[in-house]
C-alpha cells in the first residue's frame, strides 16, 4: 500500500498530482445516453461527480450560488444541463429545494445512495441505480416519408 509514510520508508514515487480524483465507470462514458448529452451537460456531470467524497451521495449540489464558485455564470445553461442529466438518469434529486434558501440535493446514479438524514419522503424508494442504462434506447427513424417517395413529375 502506498501512502505518505511508505513513500519515504520504501522509496516509492508518486507519478500523479496530489489530491483526490473522480471515479467514473466506463459504463457511464460508453452508454448511448451519455453520447446524446450536450457539452455543458457533460461538464456539469463532472462538476457534480467532483463533489462526491465517500459518504455524501445524495447531498450533491447544483445550485446557482455553488456553481458560480466553480465558474458557471449562466443560470440558463445550468438549468438546461441539469434537466438533461435528470432526464438521462445520470443524477437523481433526493431533496427538492425551495425559497428562500434551501438548495436541492442530488445523487449520481452509478453509485449507491448513501443513507443520510433530510431526504424528501420517498426519495430512497425512488432511487434507481444505473438509471442511465435504462434510458439508452435510441429510436432510429428513416428519412423516407410515411407514404413513400412519391412520383416525380417532369415538366416541359
């Protein structure tokens, strides 16, 4: 095991920058639902995942005030990206915010929901792990009109 004490004692080297990291499974990045997300929604997903630390899945924030500290300046962009993530099943709302100063809480769905006090009624029961995989069906439609290509008329 490599930690700060063993590095000095055993001569280990660390080949990465210090600090935590985001553990996102390939199944999230490779699913069709992820490829349909807009670029702001993909960026917001990483911002939400950045907040996770061992036991707070279900208490992640996407409020305007919190995201402004991370460089997100447009409320409209945050709202549209959040809606895409909710519809795609990448995040789940555990607490609905309200005025004057209660922010909504969210959980990422590739991890299990942590049992924390303060969730809305039914939030734990409604949580579906890996919900993004159920939203991956893509309906492919043909470019032909339903009544056929039709007959071309040739004019003189």
